[in-house]
C-alpha cells in the first residue's frame, strides 16, 4: 500500500439489547480493562493506521474520555456521536475523515489480531472492500417467513462475517449516500449492491463479537487462558 492514509473506526454506540445486562457491553471490565480498551490498543499500536475515530452515544462520551485518559494511547483519536443504527454511525465517522482507507471494527471484538488488521489493509490495493470471516462449521438453511426451508447452502462456500472490514473511503461514502434507506447488516453489503468484488480474508473463531452475556464469559476465558 503506497502512501495511503488509514483511519480506524471503532463502533461502540449500540444499545447492547441482546446483551441483557442493561449496560453497554463495550464498557464491561476484564482484568481491569474495558472490552473497548482491548480493541483500541490493537489499533493504536498498528503501524499502518494513522488515526482512530470512535462512534459512541452522546450520553457515554464522558465514559470514553475516561478510558482514553487511562490507556494513554499514542494515535490521534476523535470521538463522534453515533447514529441510531450501525449504518448511521459508520456514515457519521466516514464523513469525519479524509483518509484514503477506512478500517471498521466492532468495539466489542476485543480479541482482534494484528495479522488480520494488516491483511485487510493490504488487500485494499486490489479490492474496494475487504472483510475478515470464517467458514461456517454448521449446515446453513435458508427459510421463508414461516421458517420453512427453501434451500441449503454449500458449507464450503458459506462464511460467517466478522470485523474488521476495510474499504476505499470514497467508494464507501458514495455507497452510503446512494443507499441511505437500505437495511443492511454490514458495510460490505452496500458495495455488493453495485457489484463491487468483496475479498474475504480467513480469520479465526476466537475473534468473537460480544453479543450476549455468554459471549462475554467466553471472551473472559480466552483472555485469561489464551492457549485454551
């Protein structure tokens, strides 16, 4: 990657409804550090990243500032008020940077590895969109609204998508503005609508997103017993 500026975007503005603990999962503590801190540290120390933007609720900005003061990170960090949805939060962030590349990560994936950050960024030389993913271990069925099976996917070609996801910023910005009302679950889907090729980099199953409290307990064990 030649002379391209990279902004990391960390998403921490969600409602954590499925977490079931009436608090933001990003601020849960393991070994004296917040979940978000683990993600932040990995992006802060990455040599390919120039600056970081964090999307957060207005009411939780003071919590983020406290985390930043405690961690003493080295890169320039900007806090942005997130939107009502993940898509709105990403859009608010990409409007607040002029970088060539943006790499987007769920703050609640604290076990991200440098290898995957680097591979995502490196592959934007060839692709407008890149994502980390893992192949499905299970058979996936497609159903209708009544939970009746329509088809079965080929397990060899079925992936569970994770973050980080990396994009040419201008392309992603254009897709956000073109498909403002689209209901999507990740940013790759926006590029797919215009038939951009999306590259999947195979990651690993430890790159867990904390969604439920069970996920938190798994991450807790992995952080305390990394070889288990």
